[in-house]
């Protein structure tokens, strides 16, 4: 290859290298700053194609999407001095790129350390001003809103980032006291169960006693009504018999004698009766014609 051609090739290669170093692209999901010898020239480079001076300007790009930071589980004391283990996470994004770069040198882990510390302080203050019941259920949403409000101002002033959301994933009692708390809860529930069973037995006894009383009253009233009806029936029957017998007393006497004969002589036991033939009992056998 001729020296002239070699020179042209080298020049073209240098031009290509300088041109490639002069162009950079910022994506829609990125935030960027333009530096000149380490000093910020443009603290918010817009997405798109841009040019820079090679070896003079430097571009630092950062993720502009919402990021998630898992805070370290920490122990906090409630208003009644009960210790809780709290695990939370933070949703955040870069708002002021220049301030973010100045505060963290563009290192995400540094921003995470500062955010974790600030979140711990905010949660400690909010948990310390509330009771255990309020923290667990009563005022959870209000607590989170207050933490976001307090943390957002600090994060914007110190780091140039915006706090999107802060949530508590888990609130637990320390392991050393969990078992005693659960045991106390079991004891309390067992006591309530015993009270409910005793109350139920008391009500059941009352219901049984009332049912037994009602049964006795109903039987007594039924027996009284039955006796009244039976007495009325006996009285009616006596009146009927008296009316019927008064019409023909002789026939009534004859009918009674026949029944007496049937009962006396119709038995199968072989009993022996010693009676006087001339007695009143044999009146209709000895004198059937005159018995009328």
C-alpha cells in the first residue's frame, strides 16, 4: 500500500473515532447530565441525539424510571413502648438530575443508603407517636401518608429525588416475645370460650326447666279436662241408664240377672258355688213365668 493511501486511511479512522465520540443518545427511560472536565454544563439533557466535544465533555446517564428500594428491617418502639420489627420498601425516581449527581456522584447505592436512613428516621417518629393497634390496623394509611410527606421534602432537598410511595411490608413482634404474646392471646381466647360455654349451659338449664314446667302444666290441665269430660260422660250415662231403667224396672232386673248368670256359670275355672235354690238369685230360673 502506498504511503499516501495509508495516510488517508489513518485520517479517515481518526475522523470516525472522533465522530463516534462526539455523538451520544439519551433514551426516553434515562436522565442525563453533561459534564466538562467534571463540572456540570447541562443538568438535564433531554432524550434524543446530542453532540459533545470529545475528551472535554462527559455524559452520565441514569435510570429515569420508578425504582424500588427495600429498606433494612428495623426495630421501632410504639407509644406504649412495645418493640416491633418493621420491614418497608420505597418507590422513588430522579427529579433533579444535577442535584442527584452532586449528592451521590450518580451512584445508586449511595442514594439507597441515604434513603434508608431517612426512611428509618421517619418510621421511627411515626411509630413512636402511635399505639400498637393504630400502627397495625387503625391508622396504617395515615401513617404512610405522613411518612411520604416528611420524606419527600428531605429527599428533594438533599438528593434531588421524588418519593413516589412508601409501604410497610411486614410488622412483627420480636421473636423473643412473640411466643409469650401468642400464649397470652390463647389464654384470653380460652377464657372467653369458657365464659361462653358456661353462659350457654346456664341458658340451656333455664330452657329445660321452663320446658319441664310447661310439660307438667300441660299434663295437669289435660288430666283436669279429661276428668271433667269423664265426669260429664259418667253423669250423662247415669242419666241415660236411670231414664232407661225407670221405663221398665222388671226388664232391667231380668237383664241384670242374665248377666249375673253368664258371669257366674260361664267361667272356665271350674269354681263351685253353694247357693240356696230358693234364694233371690235364682228367681228367674225357678219361676220364669211369675218373674214378670
